[in-house]
């Protein structure tokens, strides 16, 4: 028991920018953002006062420098967002359309068993499916979370080369518009399970358990990281938590992307100090602060690991 918690504590603390379980995107597209128009009328908006007009069915690719930017929609409403060093690009979504990502295995069954991919049940246009799927209608869809190797409007290759000659990490994630994903599902792709009417268990109707299901289209990500006000029984953990909260709030208030490294170094110092205190607790089988500890690591890790953040997360 102790060894499990100790290893989990140290691994999550050491790799909190990339997550503890997920496969890392092998094809980084720093600063590259995709914008598509899935409506029947032109999509008009501005980024940093530069006007964009995207026709129906068109997909554009733009590159943004690290730092602060402002998106202005057709109604004149503005939204400030930050692009950070270490970003993998993503999707800018002024129309708030829904987009999907799906991860496929390109490996033998034996090697696939060595990989962990989170799977979930999602509704797609009133159809319930299950697989390694993410979905969102956020205005800024962060590829540090979606981790798409194949962007919008590009086809999945029939064969994925072994990037690191290991024959283990042959996985690929593609981003889809809603129409793209619906067409993809019509091909009955491997890795996606389709529920039949009689398979819709009562558990799927329990809103307390599956509050994200609306029987039409599921959103698995809103890209609005939360920062809960957590309290710890251990005084040293509480002290470090207060330091971490202070650093995180300062980071979210900053509009200088060059300051991220400074804030992260301070954050990492206090996270590691916190992990050492917590490891001493679990050696004594004291697990009173377990839930709060891992929740703090998860929530702050999502903030510092984000490639793009926007209002209302930004202070």
C-alpha cells in the first residue's frame, strides 16, 4: 500500500505537466491553430484586430506567437487569451461548434495492452458510442489536452510508422469537426463501440452519475480549469498549498508569457516540497489528506500544463 502511494505521489509530481497516464503527442505544432466554418454562412471574426472571413466548409490554419491575444466576434464581444510556451496549438472556435478527438491503436494486441487510454461513453448526434473520445465546444480547444496528431480536414493514414522504433507507442489521435466525426462513425471504425437501444442501461440515465450526458451531444471538456479551495489537516501541507495557490493566481493574472517559466519553477519547488511531506505521511499510513493532495496536483497541473488559457480562467 505504502509503495503504491509513494510511487504515485512522486510520479505525478514529477510529470504533472504531461499527466500521469496519457500518451504524449509526438507531433507538436507549436502556435498552429485551426479554424473551420461548419455553418452555411461565412464566419467573420477578428484576432488582434486582424479580420478573418472563412467561407462555409473552409478550414484555415494560422500561427500565433506566444503571449496575449484578443478574439473579437461578429457582435463585437472580446475574449482575451494567452498562448504559452510548450503549447501544441489547437482549434479556435468562435462559432462554439462541437469538435472531437479520437485515439486509435496502430499496434499488435499484445503491445496495445501496455498502453493506457482513457475511454468514455459519449452522445454524438443522439447516438451513444464508447471509445477513446474527447469532445468540446469551447472557444479555445487546447491541443495539449486533445493531443491531436492529425488535424482537421486531414485523413488518418492507413499505417502509422513506428516513431521511436519501439513497436509500443504506435497510437494516433485525430481531430474532427462534428460532420467529419459523424462520417467517420459511419465507417464502423475499430476501437469504437456502438450501443444498441437495448444496451442503454439505466445507469446512463442517472444524471447524478452521468451529468454530462444530454442524449444529443456530449461535451467531455470545457477547457475551464478549476481551482478548488482545499484545506489540509497537516500544517506543512496547508502551508505549501497556500504558497501554490498564491503562485497560481499570480500566473493567471500575468499577461507576460515569458514569466511562465519563473512561475512554474516556483510552483514546482513547492509541489516537490509538498510531495516530500505527503510521502512522510503515507509512510505512517496517514491518508487524511490524500484526496485533497491529489486534487490539488490535478487541478494546478492542468493550469500550468495548458498551452492556451482564456477568460474566465485568466484573472
